[in-house]
C-alpha cells in the first residue's frame, strides 16, 4: 500500500514541509512516485519515519539520526534496544531536572513592596506568601531562587503591572495558537514558547532550555499549574509543554 505525503503527514502528526525536508537531506525519501511525479510512501518508509520521530523526540539532531539509521546490521531488535537505552537516559535526565526545580518558583519568601490595595489590584486573591514556605524548602539552595528573590525585592507597582501585562500577552498568544489548531512544533508555537522562556528570564531568573522543559512538565503533571492553564482553554497545558519541548529541540 502506498501513502501520499499529505496522508503520511496527518498520520505522523508532522507537516508536509517537514517530510519534504527529510527527503531533501536524505533522511527519509519515499520509495515511489505517482505517474504525476508525487511522492508515495510505503509501509517500510513509515516504519523508518517512526524511528526518525522517536529519535527526534529524544533530542537527537537529524545528522546523528541519519548516522544511527545507516548503521550496518541495525535490525529491528537492535533499534528497540537502542530506543530503550535512550529512554532510560531521558528518564534519568528528567529526574535530575525535576530534582533541580521540583516546582516552578511560585513566589518564595518575596519582599514585595506593595500596599494592600496594590496587591489586590495586581494579584487578586492570590497571595504569594501562601507559597513562601514551600518555595524556600524546595528551592532555597538554588541560584534561581536567590536570583528571583533579589530581583523581586526591587520591583515597584509599575514593574508588577508590566510583568502582569507581558505574561498575559504571552499566555494569550499560546492560547490563540492552540485554539487555531496550530501544531505545537510550528514556528509560531515555538516562537511563543521562546517568548515564555524569555519572560521568565527577564523578570525572575535565568531560565535555560533544560529548565524550561522541566517547567513544561510541571504545567501538565502538577494539578495547580494544569488547572491554571486549562482554565483558559481546556488542554492548553499539554500544548504549552509540547511547544516548549519543540522550542528546546530547535535550540540544539
């Protein structure tokens, strides 16, 4: 059975442009062509695409994936053993990430210089102090925590209003893309995820790509973060996580 490039793209959850690129660089070339010259993919091509996407999900660059797939005597069992090894490595890496941040810095012991009226205007019924003890216990020894504390202690009401407006803009953009049906690995979604990372770095602490992926996991796995995002659009938390992952892969 043969599949058109459009059908393969839908089945695999990638774009036609991605498949064209894989063909161009020799990573995945279709086995046939129609009489009109259109690409036709066979079952063996789709199996290869599955392996490509798996290795891509693990963060391997395309050049490395091409090398892996060209290894002699790399039968199905060999690929499965390799995949298992890479998954174990990824699990350990994620454990280290979670241990490093455990939760996103929610507020910590923040010295927020605002009047009660200004606090209500900016934070509503959410009180940063409610999370202070938990934040210090989890992250008190990290540089990110100390950096956030130093910055926040200097912020004025005008700073907090700018932070709030910028966060709303970033989150609204992610929600709009999700509602529009944009792919989480589209350029627009990755750019929105990058804006999210830059917002954290600009106002709170230096958020590298690995730490950003850890935050993406929290947005799905921690019910408080998941509820926050999904209250805007059901399922948004998962989209944000995948966009963060895609943007992190793009950075490497």
